[in-house]
C-alpha cells in the first residue's frame, strides 16, 4: 500500500469515531429519558443535541489549532477528546455530567470534520483526492453501522446499565486511533505555509510523486502562497463564492433530514408501526445500506464527478422523502415505509454523503483552507444541532406537534431537496481531477 493511502486511511479513522459518537446516542435515547424522567425540551437540549452543540464549537474553532499547531497535532487531540468523552459519558451519575461529556465528544467530532478532510486533501493527488477524502465519509458511515450494531448487541447486557456500555465502548477505538495518528506526517502545504520548511514538505510529497513532479508541486504551491499575504482574512469579498458554496452544500446536507433520521431512527420506526424490540434491529439495516452506497459513492466520485453524484442523490432524496411523507399520511405498512427510508439513506450516501467533505476541502485556497473548512462544517453542525434539538418537540408522543404522524416533516425535507437540485444545476462547479492550486484560479478567477 502506498504511503499516501496509509496516511489517508489512518486519518480517516477520525470519521469512524465521528459516526460512532454521533449515532450511539440513539440506543441511549429512550433509556436515559426514562431514567432521569426528562421533559421533551430538556431531553432534546441536554441529552440528544448537547453533543451537536459541542460539534458546532469544534467545527467553528477547529480551523484555529489546524492553522496554528498543524493538522497532525489537532488530529491527535481529537482522539483524546473522544476517549475522555466516552468514559465520562458512561460513568455519569446525572444528566448534567452526561451532557458535559457528550459536549466534549461533540467538540472532537466538529474538529475532526475540519482537520481530517483538510489533511487528506492536502497530501493527495488531484486524480485520487475525491476517493481518499471520501474515505472519511466511508469511515463515518462504518462507525454509524457499528454503533447501531453495538447498541443492538449490548441491549440486555446489564439491564438498566445497557446504555452506559453503549456509549462507553467507544473508548476502545478512540484509544487506538490516538496512537495510530502519531504515525502520519504533517501536511506538506501546512509545512510550506506556516513553517516555511521546504525540505520537510519535499520529503512528504516525495512519497506521493516522483522527484521531478515533487519539485514542480512544491513550486506550484509556493507560487499560489505568494499570491496572497500571510494575514489574509477569510470573510472578504475575494472569497465570497467559496463561502456561499460551502454554506449552501452544508445547509442542504442537513435540510435533507439525514441526522433527523439517523439520530431518531428507533423512535421513527416505532411510530411507523414496528415493535419497539425490532426498532434497534431495523436501525442496523439503515447502517448497512448507508455503508454499501457510501462505498459506491467513494468509487464513483473521481469518475463521474461531484455534481453528477449530487444530481443522483437529489433525485433520490425527492422521490423517497415524498413517498415516506405519503406513507405516514396514509398509514401505509411499516415495510413499505422502511423501504423508502432505506432508499433515502442510499440517496444520501451516494450523493451528499460522499460529496460534502470532499467539496468543502477543495474550494478554498491553501492559506484559508482550514478556516474555510471550519465555515462549511460549522454551518453543517449548526443546522444539525437545531434539527436535533427541535425534533423531540415535534415527535414526542404526548406533547409533540405531530405526535405519531410526522408526515409534514418529511414533506418539508422533500421541498428543500428540490432547492438542492436547483443549487446543483445552477451554482455548483465541478472540481474533479483539478489540483488545489488550479481550483483556486477556477473558483476565484
């Protein structure tokens, strides 16, 4: 295996922890609510969405350590945050400490969504950048699947303490990841930009290109860096286009309803008519479909391009969400509804899921890439947190707005995906097969 593939796979494991950490709470959702007798608002804010508010903080500020201390050190401390969060959440005696440790894990999730795609995009070639950055998403959905599967296996493990084992088991992969990330080199573009260390950058890139290409790449990066001053600011008119593009792709990612379904899968499936004991098992089917179609998306992203996958995903979203809304409205069979939820998951995996982290990591110039990644991922997580916070208010069986029939929610998401289709058609540029330095010229002009 080539060095760049090893580095990419290692760093992409942050995505595994991301997926595991964000979805493992679905198994603890109802047990924790009953244990501490929580109201819908308290449960939504302090239990279900607290990790996401940590993720918002981690994503919005993750560009700072990435830029100042380097991508590698940031990735190491992300592993520490995951480890502390897992153990602390499992041992928490009350909802307040539980919320605090979930928040800590969320900071790690948010920072990883900045640091990992940024790092991978900066060490790969243009021809392989899509699929290697998309390894982060592949590991993310693998983590989701393992979390669903882990929750299912641990149900009944220790009775009322099952949920503690569900959230605590994450400490094992978090510890292993923290050790593995020590074996990767620093980003060559960061070494040139911040350390002015051409020799170290050459050593890293020489394991990606041959010697002649390596020097040409070094020269191209230095030329691009020389075009702008070191104190350049992200929020200026010059970067308006990539800022808008990053905001919109992240906005539409969450307004598809993907986290709404992933976080509340067992509860949604119960409302669809499936028995409570079957909901965790059926949640695993969501994870399996997510993984399979993410694998397809990763394989196609450098062949078909980012826009083509977004077209496919958008059409799949619209068809599946409209049908799910119709199923809830008419009380269709649970099997039919679950089928179209799985089509929705497949559409996400092959489209937005495969594209978002790749696209955001490509569209900003070297000197502001970490901060641009923070802007895009921060947008993503703000909307993810808002949706997760508000969901119990709509879904709660006793006091929820829609109680047991949430069809208007799915209809709303379907309309937003129609708008995403228009965004893909009229605004989104294709980025496949173009070097990061050439992309700056294409997007900024």
